[in-house]
């Protein structure tokens, strides 16, 4: 293996440095952004050549230590948050908002803006995992989702060779199963009827939320739903998050609640603000909160709770786990099991409420 500094002569007497790299019988070249002009003084030329030699030495050290735990000195001082911000700038996927949110939580957790990338250890990541679960105020699957997104940042650092090993490699995130918490996010049949009988303040939102409770669609799907998605009492669409296909039979009463069909390409629900844009998640959930309070339902309900409600209703009325997973657009039953546990608890409650017999 060798890494040698070479010179390439350019026009007008200029010289550009490049690295001639020979590893395992294969040769490659890396051109450096260092050019010596004919007009450069002797000291400037020497300084540029010294920098080029330093880069050569660093590259050689990187290749020599590639399969060891040794990390070259120049990589040990990279600030974690500087790297994370560059990662966010280049990141183009749909979960960008969650990437930014988990970074915000991590800043609160470590409270150290000078944290080095190489100092993000398994111990720190175990602590961050516990923070997300116990202290962050996040509920449901959010702690697990935030931790998963954070791992993407560290994975990128590992791929780039900035850290030798991902500190989350051996950490398993155990989701907390809090049945009381799920209970607060699920509406019963009786509570759904209460909402039907209670004024919402926004008739379109009322229709949309109740429709979601009987289809399991999220707000991202609801606000884009068109009449063409409903044919012969069947709904066909895809989950915005996973692109998983959803095909469901709709109850006639539910279709009747939507009003009269206009054109196939028209939106079913008009959930727009005064500017003509879709109402924000916060705006939707604020209106839902007021509606739920007017119905005298003591639960914390957001639009996403419609999915919880749909899943538990299906299970409660006889559907098996695979059927519910398909209806929810889950790729497998792993994410559906929590609803089955909730239904089992309801059965336990029902047994507890049976009258005692005097033996």
C-alpha cells in the first residue's frame, strides 16, 4: 500500500498536487485543491507543499488504520452538532422534520454545544434512550421513532469514516407499553356516538375525523382524498408514510355522511384555512380538543387517535390481527400487537365487572 504526492503541470507554469494511491493491486487518484502559481513566492510554495504533504500523511494513516479502532487526530475534534447540521442540510427525505426534532431533544439532553462527534458514546446513547422514554414528554411511538432517526445521523458519520463504530450498534430500544396511555388515545363506540351528536365548530373536520375513525387514515391521507378513491362502496388509497396500499369496504352510513359526490378529481374534505392552504396539524388538533371537551369526553385526542380507534374497534368486533394489519397499512403485524394487548385488557375489565356469586 502506498500514498504518494504527485505534481501535475498546468498551463502558464502552474502546478497542481494530487495523490497517487495504490491499495491491494488497485490504483486511484485524488486531486487536491492546492495549486502553485508561477507568481507564488518561495515561502508560499513551501507552505502549499507542506499542506499537501500533511493531507498525504493523513490519507495514508486513514488507510492503514481502516480496520482498527484508531482514529486519526484530525478527525477527533469534529463538533457533533456541526456535523449534524451539515447532515440536515443535505438530507432530502420525508422524515426531515423528525430528524430536526430529535436533534433538538438531543441538545436538551446533553446540554453541551461543544460535544465532539467521537465523544458520542454508547453510554450517552443509552442515556438519550432513557431520556426519550422517561423525560422528554413524548408519548406513544414517538420516543422510538426519534431514537431511530437519530441513529441515521450516526450511521452517516460511520459511513464517512468519521467514527469507527456506530455507538448505537448494540442498543435495543425497548418501547414502553403503557396501556393506560393507549386507553386515553382510543375512543369507544359510545364516545364516537357522543361526537356525532356534538357540534364540532368545523363541519368538514367533524366529517373527516369520523371518517378516519372508520378507515384508519391519517391526516396526510385524509386531506388529499378524492372522490375517485371511492368506488362501489370501497376505498382504495395508499398510506402517505409507507406507500402501502389500503383497500377497505365502507359502511353505507359512512359514505352517506360525506355528502353528495361532485367530480372524481374533487377533494372529499375541504380542510383549508383562510389562505387556501391545508389546516396545520396544530390547528386541527386544537379544534378536536375543543370538540372532545364539548362532548364531555375526558381523553387527550388528536387526529392520529382515529387510527388507534379504528384498529381497536376492528379487533373488538372480531377481526384477526392480520386483517387489522392489512386494514391499517402495516407491513406486518409487529406494530398491530399493541392494539391486541389493549383489547385483552378490556376483556379483563369486563370479567372484573361481572357480579360476584355467593358460594
